[in-house]
C-alpha cells in the first residue's frame, strides 16, 4: 500500500474551498496550471450534492471513483482500477487565514503492479502532490 497525506493552507473560506474541491468536472486537470504532458483527464458520469461518480485517467491507468460528499468540510472517495485501488479522504477546516486542506491518499496496487509498488511509490506521491497543488493554483487564478 502507498499511503501519504498532503496538507495545505489556502487563503479562501472553508466553504469556498469545499465548493471548489467537491465540484467534479470533465474540465478538471485542464486548467492553466496543468501540463497536458501528464496525460491526466477526468470523465464525470453523474454528480449531485451528495455524491459523484467519475473516472480519472492517469496515462494507461484508470480509476473509477465513487465520491461521497460530506458538506461543508469533507469528501470520501473510493476508486477501483485494473491495477490499483484507491481511497481518498479530503478534510477541510477553518484557520485564522482561511482554510486547511488535508488529503489522505491510500493507493493499493493490484496484480502485477504489487511487484512494482516500491518503485512506483515515489512517483505516485510526487505526481499526486503536484495535482493537489495544481487544483489549488487553479482556484487562486479562477475568475470570480
């Protein structure tokens, strides 16, 4: 299992951060702070105030997620793929300057990917952390 946490403080209200992070879209991963070279894209099949169903494509890997929204301060998502499963827990709390975002990631390689989990872990941590930072950069540069 590859387990890590990304924590950031953002200068927006917790509600604004929650709205941004829980509004899934096919346009995610396409903002001005994303490199098309990463080969990441999202396809959302359904969404409402309580949940979302979407697929994230990371190059040749696809994870089918079901997210449960816990307004105003959290999202829990389970992802299942051919060579990896995932659990993502997003928690938002108020700070004196805005909001604290804590995202707990658990990736569980399946099948042959288990053999390479040790080699993949550093790449997955760096890429996923970069994605969180890109989402937050998109938030700070989004038109109001």
